[in-house]
């Protein structure tokens, strides 16, 4: 039998709306996310107190419904029902019960709190009427108090402000509104009936956690993520959720039709925007971007940039280079105080430059390229050569230095200037071996360099061992 693991458990508020968007019922439920089942339970605080017991009695839970994870779909604002129906047509119905606490899923999606959306539609219709009235007022021949174009325009502006207020209210509510589409029992004709359940999470971060845990749990149920070589002793052991790597997808690293391309390195860069301001219609956690570099031995190189902010990764940029990419290093954002100093320096030196370094590429011809983030347009901010134009096999960075491990056994370091870029004119360098420097690891104030069969620990500011 399958072993169940608890992934997430939280008290959520279930809201039930009427046909006209009015709130009918709001009640707390205990929701349990297991590795293969989603369970919703009623919370029962009633019970006889045991005076002799020193441990207070907690709530008791009564099963309301449960359904397998493949039958659960998270619905965000703007999603249509066709996607879910196409993916789930013909699947077996689950034990999810259709009751008054769920919203039947008919021909259109319930976008957010229905009352707020209805109010927004009403205000928009009123604005159209007032705009028509304004045009009619402009055709009047006489002059009348409180009946002129200026007053009518004030009405239009007030309604436009009200529309923005309603949109902000809807967006705020959506950040805590978890919509789950469940496959209910088949109707008389045998077709599955979808049921919408609406939960209010305690805060936006809670919704983000639910959305992403559900997504990962469903991926973990795929056949390629089911281990098939466990011994009987291992099967009996309790394992933590996601105890092994979860294969999300497979895809080619470079464009189809490209031959003789060797994969050099890859780096992940997070989204450089506010976590909760990532999307106006979704609070799913943005996963960032993946930079994949490679090329031909002794020939041209290329970088493929994938967006991980979608169910399936998408290519957002393809960069051709003169030489093969050997390594990719991500440069994280600095603290707010450091950013303010750099922004002030940029404003004085180059008012048109607002991009920050995000990714550094080391090439086989000894070039080091510095790019801005995907959100800033992936501009190439800087290009310079390593000492002796030696191939750059690995890169590392600290708060004020960029380190490069070279083919001839040298570790080079460039200091960072006030603009956030690096000064290649006076690099520090030290030879740590006769073979190539394969890996650099920056820890605290030290840099660890692997060369030949030894590891050399250097001071990150002086490069002294």
C-alpha cells in the first residue's frame, strides 16, 4: 500500500457565494495536503472536558471531502475552463462531494469575489453612461448651474478613481483567495461535474505556499518520479516530503537543429521584482530564469535563457557569442543601502544606465561578459579579457571582487567600482598550480580553488594563501 506523507496543513476559511455574488456562508476548515490526496475537514470544538487531564483537549476533525491530487486544479484569474476540461476528460471521478459549501462550475470562471467584480462592472457601465451624458451636455445651447461639461467631467474622473479602487480591492482579495477546481460525481449522462471550492488563506504568502506545494506534489506523482528500486527495508521507512529530487520536465538545452554543441554551464537567476507584485492576476511564486551556456570546441558559443515562470519553461532569449561559454555566474542584488549608493553614482556618471550586473559569462577565448538581468532587458554591460587571455573555466564573486579560475592555473580577481561593474585594468592574480583551475568556492572571507589534486584556500581581498 502507498505511504501517505503530510506536506502542508492549515486552517483556511471557506467562502460560499450565491448566484448574485452575495456571501452566503463563511466557515473555517482544516485542509490537509498529503503527497497524493487533498483532504478538507470540519473543525469540531465540542467535547467533554477531562478535568483530571493536564493536557487540554484540542479540536476534532470530521471529514468533509477528499480527492486525489490529479483531480485538483488551482484556478487563477483569467483561466478558462477549457484547459481543465481537456486535461481531465474521461478521468475517474473522486470522492469529492458536491454540497452547498461548493460553487458549481458552469460555463464561466468565478473570478475572485463575485460581489467585487459585479460592483466593478456596474461602475464601468455607469462611466459609459456618464461619458454619453457629458457629450450630450456639450451640445446644450444655454448655460445652467451644475449642468455643464466641467461638472460632468468631474463625475467621469470620480468614477475612474472608483474603478481603480475596485481593481485594487480585487487584486488584494485575489492574493489570499485560493480557488480549487475539483472533479465531482458524474451527472446522469455520465459526464464528470466540476466543483469550485473557494478558500481564503491567512495571508498572501500562505496562498503562494499552497499553490506551489500543490504543483510540486502533482509533479511528484508522475511515473518518472516514482522510485522503482527501493528495497523492502527502505519502503517501510518514513521519509520526509520530497525526499528525493523531483523531475519537473525534460527539454533540449539549445534550439533544435543545432549540432555539435557542448553544454558548458548553467545558472539560475530569480525574478528581480517584488514577490507579491509579480503579477496582477496571480500570486504564484515566480521561479525566475535559467541561463544555459555552451558552444563548439574552439568555435562559437551561445546562451539560451529560459523563463521558469510558466508551467513549461519557455525560451525568452538566444545570444550568439564569438567563443564557447565555459562558465556562468549569477550576481545577486545588494542590500538597499548599497543599491542607493550605486544608483547615486550611476545618476552622476551615466544617467541613462540603470541596469545592474546579474550574470557573468566566462568564455574559452578569455573574455568575461557581464549582463544585466532579464527584467532589465539582458543588456551586455561590460566586456574584458582575463590576464593573458587565458580560457575562463570558472567564476566566483564576493561583495567587492569578481574571481576567475583560468586554464593556466591562475586565480585572478577584479575589484568592483562604484557603478557596480568591475575594474579589469589592475587585476590581482596568483598561481595556485600547473593545471587548470576547475572550481572556485567563495566562503566568508576566503576563496577555495581546486587545481590538479589539491585545494588552495586564499584570502578573498589579497589572494594570499
